[in-house]
C-alpha cells in the first residue's frame, strides 16, 4: 500500500471523539448536513471553521473505512489516518493561530507525525 492512507484526511484523536462523531452524524442525518459555523454566526475565525471541517471530515473518513479483518493492517491504516488528521490540524494552527506556544507545538506535531506516518507506510509496504 502506498501513501494513499497518508493522504486521507485522518481520524479523530480518541475513540470518544469518534463515538461523538457517529452520534452527531446519526442525529443530523450526516456530518455534511450539519450547519457550518462561521465568523458571523458563531464568532469563530476562519481557522476555527477549518479545524472543525477537518475534524468532521476525519470522522467521516474513519466511519467509511472498510476494515480488512487483519488487526495489524487496520491499526496501521487507522493510525496513518489519525496522524494525517493531526498534520492537517497542526497546519491550520500554523496558518491561523496566534499563540507562539501552540505554533511551536504544531511544528513539533508535524515533524513527529510525518516520521510515524512513514513508519506505518513502510510496514504496510512489507505486509501487503
């Protein structure tokens, strides 16, 4: 398997958030039907909207992922998606955030998560 999994939007940070996303999707019909929060409606800046959209997209991708039945492969795929989600959110923080401490954390996340995605990709290539 190639970097296809790494290109997916990703997965939410915890199983709790995943469960929350499933509940939201069921109660709203789908994540796509949820009302968008904008600066005018909710007082959020564009970066917050982007974070929310990234999170919802990640939850949808995880819900739609078909498991293979091989726990090792599924773990590597899901963790790759999860790490890609972290990369996407860290990039949004760098683009829109103001806190120097959180920007530094986002840079660290980008560095470490890219390395871990590469490790999962290598494992997946050797275990087709």
